């Protein structure tokens, strides 16, 4: 009886002391402004026990102020066969800091991670949530993980969302004294406190009282301006594979060592390589022939297993199954090239349409994809080995214009993938149409898309069946009521930059508004801008345009007899640092002739120029939506 | 060792009559692929497809097992041709296998796969190797086996076959004759011993190219471990019923907008265990029943009705606090409903059964839709209100079978409460539902009250749901002669719900910023407001003032009187249609405008008034406009009297909306007085 009393008393006091420190009333007002959640306390300790073993302890205490931040009451943690979760302790407190509920690791749900591009993988996650409808409330999550083999050290991003303010956040890295810890702080001048005791070196970063940020439209990602610490390992040891990550060269050497001996081709494939290439003279052509062989005979299946998804399936596996993930297919391609006496290299890269700043002088792993690079005498060929549809040497906007890490025989270096310029990325459209007296428009459209402008069309025609293409075409255009009566696509891959020709026939019911004596018609049939922007006088952040291209439309519309012009849009010519736009409209006795040209430049512009951006795009919007008014002759 | 001979039921005279009609069979065998098999030019199928299923053949039969019963054997054979590189995905096979956590599990055996390619007239074969078959945990009760085929190319043909053994004879595997790819031949055969009696349910197009039924004599040995070393053997023999269904040249299923669930149109057979009787003498176990018995069973289910029957006195003080000052039953129902809706989070809007006890749900402040609405029912009953749970299948889940009470087809629980002769249909799982409102996904035909005495239907047809919206615009000339105006729209329940949800995620400020962006320079808006956002029972109304300063910028001025309420494009985009149009509700939209003619201008041209109806009485579109010396009056009414339109009505419906779009895009033309 006595024992029981003591135990429960202890529990009560512990509970009470933990609780008191997180009463919502203690939050200063400055941290509540614009905030849906206050990060009361965040602590993470990444302790490197040895190059192959680390222990990570973390604690997150959030006070949730409104239902918009309810997501913070859900705790999710991922793991794979290299990570074991030692414990998770989660507690829910009410506004006064009184404990309401708790859960542990065993109470959490467990799921496999299945995502796009992933068919089989080791990755799983655990998830648990609190539900509270009385605001504010506070959640407190603690976790300890153990990693056997690690290739990166966690970053520190104390303010991960604009909706949250930060009361206190701390990151500690502990490593053996002789272990080199590398780090780089972005967007902040915070430096670590470094102490050393019993052969352990401790690095500590702290931050206090960051207010929440008011939402600003079209601003860059938070990661571009909020404090962000990158930390990198030096020595690593994963399942007996030892290496170093201090420099890009070391990183590449380690990656290369994981793939050693995995490029052996079966005899029949070697013979095939010789049969295909021995008679070909130019190395460029040999590459093209082998790339074509790869494209025709293999395809992508996302099977990511083992060594953090870093070790490739060997070439023989791909030779038998004729499938693999990006590294397996790139590895196979390099092996094919090797057999033909050509040197090719895997390039580790971050694939994606969003462009991020790349920190060249800090070695870490921002990558998620692998392509292949073949440096030839005057020309370097880039090969996307997971695509069946790109011409040899062309990269789509998924991997073009960015840095990647080329893995050479004993090391490697950063390389930059090709940039496709304004003159490369073109869309030329010619429309010839006839308008009848009821307002129905019959259109014949011919469009030529080149380089980056053909990327979306390439996916559209190659990843959908003909039937599906028609279904999409019949509903994608901003037209009142219409039908697509014929369409066709032709790909021209004879040159380095791919071209797709599109031809299409449309019938648009009530395209023009025909009233008693007038016809209202917009001569811009298929290229009307949908971008309408609002002024923002306080904008602080840069404006960024990733893509550059030229779109040209030339339109001819035959009109019914007996009408004359009442009004037509004035010709426009705009030019500034964001681009160039011009239109020209002519109305003749029987036809309308319309010409539109838009050049979009890429670049990053200071936020104070946003007003000019708004003006430019709204002028384009208005011009694109202007109508010609025809009135019946008396 | 003992041996018992039992005579099975169902030995009919028919036994001696061989089925005499010729059976058409597909001459096809795993691994036997000839060069000529690659040529499908004589076959009829959609050439726009990425892959075609040449044959998909499934068989279910039974064998005696060592666990005192019978095991169901399902075998499948599939032959596929890849027509182009986009068809590779069809080869990504995922097979789910169930286990009950007590040692009984479905097992996959004899999994084989081979890809065949035609090279210079010769057929090469690549076999699926064991290392490339992956099995992982999927969820608590299921594992997933995944594999894809080796050496796939454009033009490859592949075969797969596997067997699944299962003791869960409630789940006789259903068969889909239709899916994402066209099928040349789809066949299912069941051979069912007379012990088991299944009801066969068909959905979708019920035409079969072949449909046969015959008796086959079968012999089974069942081993019963009696706890000693010597097992008991039971020998069973008799006529099993063998049924076979074949569909040829089945087109692919296609997703279309305005369908509740394309699954409703999939040609599919499924089976329900009706009853089980081991021998003529033994007891008959009935599984498939009527709604009275099904309700009784559900009410006695530990994961459903029993939760209401438990002593729920622990909630009595909270119920009392909530209802103490209530003067009527109706008031009590409203109070308790609001309490549950506002204090509990719904973690899943899927599922008929409650996994947690109501007490746990209460403590956790969260639960599935079933748990929350059972809690609501329990709290109402605690307050001495008559209330029953109601089960339904949501629109996205498909229509539940009309003939039998099949619990697995239901995925949602709501509550029906009564006060005198008034009834209230309640769903407390949606925090933005007003009292008596349901989200449109619940409107999918017949819902069922779970009450063993009165298992009645609650009709939740989309045709019974009307979504009414009224917009009013007044434009006058201000003291300086500029046109200024006010806009007010009162939304229907659905749109109110959507707007409440949007404002919950963002802010009112964002909403009006977006609206201003849509108007651009044409109008600038001010004095904005949204009413009744927090009065969930009432429709939301949006209002603002605007000025049209930029309108009067020339001698001839064009003005579209529909403002922001216009149908710019036809909502029925595609000119073709395969399935009926199922809208979530009947729409009823009224737009009224009164406008002063701008100072110094006269009306040069005004759209003509028009009135059209859709199929006489299915809908109406009225566009009435008139002017006098100083003012224009307009009234536009768009109303559909039903939510469901058969395929045959699609062209008319699309034409009707084409006309709506045409009229609503018309302009008023003002001319400056010289």
C-alpha cells in the first residue's frame, strides 16, 4: 500500500513539473502574431558513436493555437532496415499544461511507403495522432532512433513553416573527437558552441524567439530565406562498405565502390553489343545505337532495396529481367558502352521540375536520381536511362540545367547538365479557321513544339493511349462547347533537340457571340493567358522565372459576309527584362488575321520589381482576352 | 481409423443427363505460345489501348482438408499482350492475401510467369524468377505479393498463373469481367459441393457469350484431428454444381466526369454464402437472410449494435449537462448532435464496424464514421430519445445490392433520430454539417435503418436533393454618374459546405482577393462579407459592393450582365458518353439583375429573351431581359428537375448547356449619346 502511494505520488509530481513549463499562457504575444502553432521546444541530438553507428534523440513540443495547425498533433516517423526506433513517447496537454493523454510507439500505426515511381522498397513509417478540439493545446513528442550505417547527418531547419513561430530550438551533434563534422549555415549567422570532453566533441546550435511569417503570394520557398543548417559526415561505414563524404570526390568514390563488379554483362548481351556497334564508326552513333537498344529493351520499375537504395542491381539482373530503377538502368547502360569501348559515367542528380539552389561548396546528398553522361571529343552526350522516349543526348526539364555528381573510376566531380535556351524552346502555332453566321468556328491547328516546349507533349503522347489522348483533348481547352474531330502527333528525333508536330481539327459551337447585329470574337483561340496577378506593394522576396521560351501564334479566321469592324484590339508591343510580347490584328473584308508572339525570359528579379511583373502579365492577360466586334453593314 | 460414408444432398435425376450442348473452350495453356499467337489482327478490340488481355480464366473449387473442413482452391491463368511501351504497367501484379491473425491464412502457391517475344519468327521465353517476387506486410490482416514480368517489350506476350488456397469460404473470390484494359476472353468457373450454397450476384452488363451449368460427381476426404494420434476420416461424395461464365471482347472501363462510381458499371460476378449444411441430417447454418435478421445480427454484433446495448451510464452526466436546459426532444437532439459533431474528430470516413469501444472513442475524442455516429446514437438513447443507426454505401463506394442485405457493400454509418413523428437524419462525423444535413457522397439511393423490428429504408436519392442558389445584382449610377453596384448570392447546402471548408483552410481575405483577381480591372470590389459561416444550419451568403469605373471608356461599351455568375464553358466537355450522368443533386440557380443605364449612354443592343426546356420537363433555362428608358431588368433561371440522366439523354443535356453558355456569354451594347 505504501509502495503504491509513493509510486503514484512520484508520477503525479513528474507529470506536474513537465506540465507547468508548457502552459499556453506563457507564450509571449509576439510569438502568437500570424501563428497557428508555436514551436515551444525542439531539441535534436545526433550522436555519432562510430562511422557506422549513430543514435538520434529528439523532442518536439508544439502549442497548437488553431485548427489550421492540427496537423502538428500527428507524429510520423519513417524507418527502414538500417534504422530501429527505440521508443516514441507522446503526450497531450491542455492549455494550462495538464496532461490529457499519451501514446507510445506500440500504439502507432505502421504502414509501407508506397509512392509514385516506387514498386518495391524497404521504407515504412509509423504514425500516431492526438485529437483535441479545445484550443490552444500542447503536444510533446519524444523519439530515439538508432542507425546502423548512415550516409547523411540530419539538417536543422528550426522554422519549417511560415505558420509557426519558434520559442526555442536546439540542435546538437556529438561525435568522437577524431571524427570530422562538416557543416554550413545558410540564411543566418548562428555559429555552434563547441565543447570537448572525454574524447567526444559536441556542437550545439540554438535559436530563440522567431516570430511567424505573414503569407506572401508567389514568394520563394521558406528554405531560401529562413535559417537552415546543413551537416555532413566524413567517414562512413554501411554494411562493411567504408568511405568518406568530405568532398564531392570522396562521395563519388564511395558511391563507385558500392557498384564495383556490378557491371558484368552476360555473354549474349556482349555479343549483341558487338553486333550492333562493331560496324559503326562514329562514337556518337555507337552511343545512339546502344541507347536505342536500351530504350527498346528495358523499362523502369521502381525497386529500391538495400544500402539506402544506393547499390545497384547488377547488369546481369537487368539483362535477364529487362527492367530496373534509375541506377540499375544507368549502370547497365555504362556496361553496354564499356563493352563497345566507350567510357560512360553515372551522374547522381536531383530530378524534378522545381529548381533549387545548389550548394556547390558543401558536400551532402540532395540527390534522388541517376542519369548517364558520355563525354566525347567535342561533344558530351547525356542519357536519361529510364526514358523510352527521349532522343540520345537530350535531357528533359526533369534533369536539364543543374548540377550533378559524375562518378568516375576513382572519385568524381560536379558537372552541369545542358541548358536549353530561349531560341531552343519554341512553340510555333498556325491556325486557320472559318466562322459561320451562328458563331460556330471550325479550326485547323498545326503546332510545332521544340525542346523544353515538347517535354509535356512528349509525356502526353507517350504515356497515354490514343484513346486517352483524345479524351483529354476533348476537355482540356478553354472553349465554350467544342469537339476534336481529328488529331495527330509526329515526333522528329533526327536532331539533338526533339521536335513534335501536332495537327488538330476542332469545331467550337458558339465560339463567337452573335447578337442581333454584332459578332464578338476573340482572335486568340488557343493561347490565351490564364495568369492574372494582384498587386503586392510590400513584396520583399525575389521573383523567379525558371523557364524561357518563345510562343508564336499566327491565326487566320474567315468571317461571314456582310460585316464590318466596329472595334478591334489595338496592336501591342511590350518589352522588359521579363520578356517580350506583341500582337497585331487586321480585319479585312472576309478575314481576320492575328499574330501573337510571347518571349518569356528566365531569371531572378528583386521583389521590388514585382509591380512591373504584375503589370506585364496583366497586360498580356487583357490583350489575350480582347475581342474584335464586327457589326452588320447597313 | 474410422471411416464414415455420408451421402450428400442434391443428387438429382439430372445427374444422369449429361449436358449435351457443345462447350466452347479456349484452347490455351500456360507456356504454350506459338508465333501465330502474337497476331491479334483478326480480333476485335480497341486499338487505342496500351495492352490487351487475351485470356483471363479463373476457377474456384473445393477440396477436403486436415482441419475438419474444406479448403477453397482458386486458380488463375492470364495471358496478356503488350501493345506498346505504355502497357508495361499492366504487368505490375499486386496480389493481396488475407490472414485472420489466428493462424488461418490465404496461401499463394504455384506462381509462374513467363514473357514471350517474337524474334525473327522464333519465340523466346524469359521466366519469372523467384528472387523477383516480393512479399511484404500490407496491413494488419493482409500481406501483399508483388512481381512484374521479365523481358517486356512492345509486342511481348506474357502468361501468369497462380493458385490461392483459402479456408475463408465466406469469401468465394468474385470475378471482374471488365477492367482498365480490354479483354478478348474472360471466364470464371465455380465447382461447388452441395455443402455450400451461394447466391450469385451480377452487376454491369449481364450478357454472357457462354453460360453453362452442370453437375459433376466429386469425392472429398476430410480429416478431423480428434486429439488422439489417430485422425478421423470423413469421406464425402456427391454431385457438385459446376457453373461457367464467359464474356468475349469486353471493352475497357472508362472514367468519366459526373459519375458517382464507374465501378457500378463494371461487369462483375460476386458470391454470397447463403447457407451451409454438411449432410442431409445435420443442422443448416444460414448466412444470407432478410433485413429483419440482418438487422438483428448487426445489433448483436460486438463491433456494432452491442455497443449501444452496453451499459453506457458513464456518459450519463455529460448527456445531462448537454440536455439539462432543453425544453423539447428536438432541442435535445440538436444539442447532442452539435456536441458530438464539434468535439470529436473523424479519423476515417470509411467502414461499417466500430473497432474501439464507445468509451475509448469518447476518451480519445476521435473515431471512424461508424464509431462517431454510433456514439451519437448511444448518447441520444441515453437522453431517452429514440434513435437508430443507419447504414449506407457512399457514392464513391458504389450502389449496394438491392436484393440481399450484404454488409460488405456498406461503408458508412449515420443516425436517424425521432421526436414525435418528426425524423432527423444525422451525420456527426463532418464538422461542417448543419443539423439534418448530409454530405452529397451519402446521397446514393437507399440507406437502411438498423432496427430488427423496423429495418426500413431511408431514401437518400440525389433526385431528392435540391441545390438552390440565388444571386442578386443591383447597379446604379452614383452621384458622379459612374456605375456602382452591389452583389449578393445565397448558396445551396453543397456550395455552402464547400465555401465553409475553403474559408477554414484559408481566410475570407484570400477568398475576396481571388475574386478581385478574377474581375481584374473590370470591377473593384469593397465592403465584402460572408454571412452565416458559423451558422451551419443556414446557407452561406456572399456579398460585396463594386464599381465599374473602367466600363465607360469608349463611345461603344460592351457589358456582360452575368458578372461572375457566368457559365463560360460547357460543363459537359466531351462529345461522347459511355455511362449515365449522375449529378450529386438537382440544381436550381436564379440570377436577378437590375441595372441603371449608364449616364450619357443609350442601349444599342440587348440580348434577346429566351426560354428553353430540357426534354420537356427535365429542366428549364429562362433568360429574360427587358429595358425601359432608364433601366435594365434581367432574370436568369437554370433548373434541372433530376440528377440522373441516361446515356441516351447525354447529347440533349450537352446541347442544353451549350445553349446556356451561348446565352450567358451575350453582351449588352451601350452607345454614347452624341
